[in-house]
C-alpha cells in the first residue's frame, strides 16, 4: 500500500512548519530516503503568478525554507525552480521569485534559483499519450525533483495538488501548445499523468496549511486546513488531497485518469495513512463555479448533436470591465488565440475558446469570471 504522511501545522511560523515537516518525513523514513549527499535536487513549488504569499496562490516560502534546510542538512545542492505559463525571460523569473518569497528563501538557505528554462526533449516510455516531452533543462538535468504543490481548487481540473503541479516542468509558453492540442478536460488530465510519469518526483510535500476553495486557482477564498502532507507516491497523495477537500476522486480529471491506469489507489482504504486519521483531516471545499462538464445530452441525442448541445452550456470566460486594467495578459497568454482586444478591453471569440481558463489563472487583478453560454449572467468578483 502507498504511504502518505499527514501532520498538523497550525501556522506558517518557522517552528510550526519545521516541526510538521519533520514529523511527515520521519513517518516516511527521513529525508535520507529522498536525497543523497552531492546530489542536485530541484524544489518545484507552485509559482503560478507573481503574487505575495499572503494571497495563498503560491507555495508558501516557509514550507520551501524548511525543505531547503533539510536537504542542505542531507548534503544535497538545492535549486528552487519553476517555469510558469508565461514568458520565462530572466526579468520575468526574477520578479516571480522575488514577489513569491523564493528569493528570500534562497538567500537564507544557500539554495540556487533556477533560470535555465531552455527546452530539452526527454523520452517518456511510460506515457500513454506523450512519448517525448519537452522539459525545462533545469528540471531535466537535475538528480531528482521534490514536488511542493499548493492545495487549491482549479477551474479546469477541479483540484490542483501534486499531479497538476508537475505541469510546471514544461517550459513557459510550451504549456499553451498542450492546452491547444488537448482542450478536453479528460485528455488534459491524461497529459498531466504522463508528465508526472516522465518526471517521477522523488517526494511530494503538499502545502495545505492555508488552502484555496471556490474561484481557484488564483482568486478563490482561503480556508485554513492546517496540514502538511507528504508521500513518495504523487498519485496517492492526490487522493488524500481530494479527501481533504471533500471531493470525489472521479471528479478530478488527472486523479481520475491515474486511477483508471492503476497508478493511484481507488479509495482511501487502499492507502496507508500515517500520522492522522482520514476522519480528522476531511473538509468540504466550495467547488469552482461552473466547473462541471457532465453531458446528459449523450443519453438521448446522437453524438454530434449531443456535443453541440453541451457546447452551448459549457463554461466560458467573461471579463469584468470594472476590474480589468487592460494589461493584455490574457490576450498574450491565450493558447488558441481566442481573445481579441477592443481597445483596452478583452473580448473572447467563443468559436476559438477551448475553456482552458488560462486567462482566469493568469489575470493579475481577478477580472476574469466564468459563465455558461446559455445562462448569461454577470461574473461574481471579490
């Protein structure tokens, strides 16, 4: 049975985080199980956007600091690196590392910040759909990756935890290509599983001290879950993440794909949970708005008509003119180039839109909401 350790962590104070991390690691046999002296280990956080830790969008620097110190104690060379879904030029990454607190972590612990996002193609023989994968060189050429995701709801994949976080190993704007090639949620979930198989993180440590529910992964509501979760099995860890959020595994696309392939346990009974009980860690997250894509039309209409009917009720982005600043981030980052600018205001071409919600994820002001096409209503914003 896959082992997943869970420890209470009441705050992001250094003593609380280090104590919780040490308990998680001890239950798994210690950091020596995951890193050896002289190795280069990449700590891969969720750095979705250049937002301060207080926003709860990115992995908290306290968690990264504790991990970097433990790796340093084990004699490993530590690199903190991510490749977000935006241009990865030096100034962009520098700002990202500074604003999210990673620069401070590196300065305090002696870790190196990763800037080498040059593309390297790696073979992925265990992949189901992706047999060759482009990786950022700093991810491809290290000795091992420790995956450090943040627990959040997600408008496209429903929940983001360990599997989804590994999408960040794909270099910058190449992510847009994958969104365009695999616009269906089920297929994109399969892609994420293939990426996790290609990278095989040695350890995943989930930052679930403060989590995000509702309008995630960028502009949701924070909920105090007070947990750190760790496992050598990223797929098993995601099942525990779903349990913490109070969500069915079958509703989370990458986890559903992993279970269907036999990579993830099907139920919590198939996991050896260490440190806490399943009953004691369960919460009930508010789901992302309009995330469900169940298509009842397929039960009584021919497939072409059913898909057309489903398209009419699919969720699509909508832009709030009171919040939008006209920064053009959505215009530049849209994978299928479905967003056009009417002066300084974005408009979406629904014939091109694939409902990937990259615009929603990357909008710095939270101006992108979600509605269903036939139920036109104003987007709700904070």
